[in-house]
C-alpha cells in the first residue's frame, strides 16, 4: 500500500501505525488489517496484490 494523500490509521494484526503521504506499507497475505481515515479531508492510496 502506498499513501498518496492524507493520513490513515492502519492496523495490521496487533500492530497500529499512522501513515502519511509517501509511506509504503507491506501487508502480508492472509493477515487481518483495517484502514481508517484520521485526516480532516479525503485520503487516497494505491493498493495492489498478487
């Protein structure tokens, strides 16, 4: 996942991080995760998988 705009609270398994534009995050296959917008405006990110 690559953050393009805004900030998100990203939870991956038991870990939690606040992401910002330019951050790249790897989410392992099969691991429970969630994303919540924590900025005052819309957020955008790129998400890919194989």
